[in-house]
């Protein structure tokens, strides 16, 4: 799938502002978006800033994630017309997990529920 390869090369820094804008438009914060990213990937504030500053691709962002959360398998539901739990490509599934969590944040879900605690 060529289209996936294109998505995998997109710098996280080019999508991150859209995640934040989506959240802020619904009264949530950039800090909450960051908290979701930290929970999902194990990055911390310093690591995330470096990823954004260095324009790291989604492929490298997830490949180098310090501690991808094992509870991510609890993330279910549809995003962009696909059920995240049924996406075959592991990298695309991780990208869609992140999309889904930001979506849940923008829809007003409580952080405890978003972070599957």
C-alpha cells in the first residue's frame, strides 16, 4: 500500500498542531493532548519536543517510542471509517490509536476513560 508509506513519512510536527486545534476548539488543552501522547508512547515532555523540533516521521516516532502502552489494545471503535482494532498494519493501527484518543478528547470524554484507567 503506497498511501500508507506516504502517511508513515509525515512528520508528527505537521499533524500535532491539528490535534491541538481539534482539542482546543472543543475546550480541551494542548497539555491534555500531550498527556495522551505520553500515555500512548512513553515519551515525556522533552522527548516530544525533540520529536516535534526534529520533524520526526510517524514511522520513527512510533519505532523509537520509549514505552508503547500495552493497554493500547483496549482502544476500540471507528476512526475515518475503519475500526482501529481491525487495522492490520501495526504502524497504521498505532497512528489511528492516536487519532482515536485525540478524537475522544475532542468529544469531551473524561481523561480517565481516554487513558483506559
